[in-house]
C-alpha cells in the first residue's frame, strides 16, 4: 500500500516546507500520543469525505444510506458554499440536510491550513473559527472529530489538537487494530486514481480478517471525479464488498464509541492548558 509520502497533496510546496511537514507527520506517527486498545466482534468500515463537495451529499449519501451507512464529513468552514477544484461545495442547507439524515460533521480547520507549518495560536484560532461557523449553522451541533488538512499531522501541536478534538485523522494507508492512536487515525483513499481496485480489495480483506476498523476517504463523487475523488461505481463496489465480508458500517463518532474510546469533553476556555 502507498505511504503518506507518496500522496501528492504537498507537491506545490517548496522543498523545505514539504520536508518539514512530512517530518512532523512521521514523528506524530512514530510516537503515539493517545493509544487505545480495541477489540471488535466484527470489522468496521467508515466512509468519510473531506472538505466536502455537494455531490458527496447528492450522489454519495443515498448510496451509503441504501446500505444503512452514515458517513463523517470533515468540513473546512471557509469553503462552505464556494466553488473549488471539486466543484460546488456544501452550503449551509447541505450541512443541515446531512445532519438531519444522521451523518456526522467533523472539523477540518477553517481555512484548510497545513498545520505543521503554522503556530499554536493559529491552530487554536482555526479550530475555534471552524467550530463557531458549524455551530452557527446548526446550533448545539456535537462536533468533536477532526481530520488534518492534506492528511498531515503536526507533531508539535498534537497535545493541543488532542485538547480540541476527540480524534484526529491523517492520510496513511492502513487500518486500526489492537493498539491505535486516537490522535493519528489512519485512512485509505478510495478513489480510482488513488488506489487500484485489487489493492483496495486486499485492504478490505485484511481488515475483515483482523476484525479491524478501516476508514476510507475521498472528496468528490461523480461520473468524472477529480484526481482526489471517486466514481459512484467505486463507492458502490466498496459497500457491496464490505457487506459481503461482514463489515459493520459506522461514522467516526459511532466507531469510537464501539471501540470504547471515552466520550469527549471540550476544555473550558477559562481553564484550558497549553501543552
């Protein structure tokens, strides 16, 4: 399976910045922060969408729901209602619709910043803005799980991120079993241009055999997806294969509960501690 270093999200950066980001991500992976032992009676599959485009609702959500599955949508709030390389992004009504239909909304920073390259104050401000925008759209929305923009963890900020989120997800093609780092959840990219089907099929089979938890991530879903998206056919193929292999379906919040990860309590700003 490909490693995070092979994923070209960082190709536009200068060499020094790219290496700094990759080092911070590698250190976060090599030195776990919040480990939790999981023991599942059957394998779990989570589908998630980063950013996220309108077709992740209009095309993907009905497919998921037909299999009894609900996804996690990680939202970079400055992108809400805009146009990007993925097309039209989810607007406020789309987010409300996802919530009404039982899908989870997660944090992805406000400005989709590469966290290894920013200050601690910026990280905190990005989380606070992200949460404020989502809670303005849906008051009292329970937002607790986070995905690092560009899939890159920030070793120097991991204590702060753990204070601000129940879990944090990266892009590293693996699945969770045994001891997992809740602040460095792995995921596999499911799009056709990200991974050939035989390799993705093997990843699902390995996770099923180990009774593990596998997260599959993409961005847009359509007949002609972006290089970081997937077709509806690929998504359906994944769901059909997972059903055949005996997977249960859960969004990130549900999966953490099933893995026995303690509930999240956001620190009171008056008593918070910098790590």
